[in-house]
C-alpha cells in the first residue's frame, strides 16, 4: 500500500478536502478520492472526515492507496490487422471502438488481448496490463500503433517518442471552414479544472504542439492532416477545439449537433520510426476506415 501525506498551507485554508486533493495530484480522480474516503483511507490528523470537509492550515492529510489487484489477462483471437512485424517491433492497425489495453472492469476485447494471441513475444516494461504497448490512441480513434516485442526495442521506441523523431500523422474531419491552408497550434494541455475527466488548454499544462494542413473543404467542414510534435492525451481533439474547429463526432470535445460516425472522425494514418536494431527508417500508411470514407463521399455530394 502506498502512503501520501499533505500538510495544508495558509493558501489552502478553508478549501474542500476533495478539491484540494484533486489539485494536489492530477492522476487522482474525484471518484477515486470518494472511494478512498468511503474506505476510510483518507484521514485528517488521524481522523476520518467527509469529502466536503474544509481544511485548516496545518492539517495533516494522509492518503493510503491500496496495491493494485493482480489480473489474469487472456489472449483472444480478435483477427487484428498486423501491418508489419519483425523480431523487434510490430505495427498494428487498430479498429475504431477498440480499447488499447485492459483496465479494471474491462479485461477482454482490447488490443492487448488480440496481440497476445497473434504475437507471442511482447515487451514487459509496461507490466502485465500493457505488454508491448509503447503509445496509445483513443478507443474511438482508428489507425496505426507501434508495438515492442522485447524490452530493448521498447526502450528504443520510447526514446524516439521523447526525442520527437517518430512520424505521427492523423486525418481528421473538423467543424467549420478553415480558411488558411496550414497552421500550428502551440498551446499547453492539462486536466480541465471544470471537468477532471477531460483535458483542456491550461496555463500550467504540458507543452503541446500540433501542426495541421488542410486537405479538402466541404462547406461547413474541413478535412485536415494533423502532425503531432508532442503526444499529450487527447491532443488533436483538444487543440482543434481550442482554435474553434472541434472534431466531427467527438462526444467529449465536439458540439452536440454533429455528424454521427460512432465517435470522433480521427484516423492515425501515417506512422514512421527507426527500427531499433538495424537503424533503418520505416514508415507505414493505413487507409481511412470505410465509415470515414463513406462520410467524405456524402459530403462531396452536397
């Protein structure tokens, strides 16, 4: 069990305890804090308090986080599209609607379950829940992901991501008419202070840069190619909303009135990286999934 301790400062005096803990650690959610309180794992000066407790300067808040449960992750035949595979790496074309890795309450039907069936050797750096997973894309985003088959390859791919040398290009359909042909969004991303389940452009967020280029215009919609310089959570979705052009179909960041294609119109179409052993640059491209293509065809008719 992990232990955390926070001493309330003068500036935090009279703040609600649950809100205070949310700001103290961005990895904690409101639900997690409430559950810990119900289990009497959050104490103030050694005493159990309610979530709406207002802290006083000098209060000592102790938080106990139980060790994660051990899960058995099983291989499943999900007929994944493996675009490329060698002794070190694989590239997979993830379908829309598939979660990348298991999590408590969602242990089957994920990309990892399918990879375990089709690829026998996967890196172990990320533990039993995320074998081989170097980076992620959202459940309702389709497209290419690189997978590590051993720990040495995994570290090489992570190093390339950190160095921003991995090519990652996404096709996105957004609301509105973008008049200029190219642009760059350089705006920090962090937790939305009004909704902890969402991300937003915030002053104290992490550095985030997205380059975009217009590919086609359809009246009230624009097709763009977005190139990631950084890889923050929901980066393209947040950045395009920030400049007034949210993704079509996006249930979290888009408008209520939108085109329905079962989630955001976003596809990771191009992926390039250096092969960890040979040093050769490899680049792959995946065509748009059929529903995305059909949507563009409909827009072309109008």
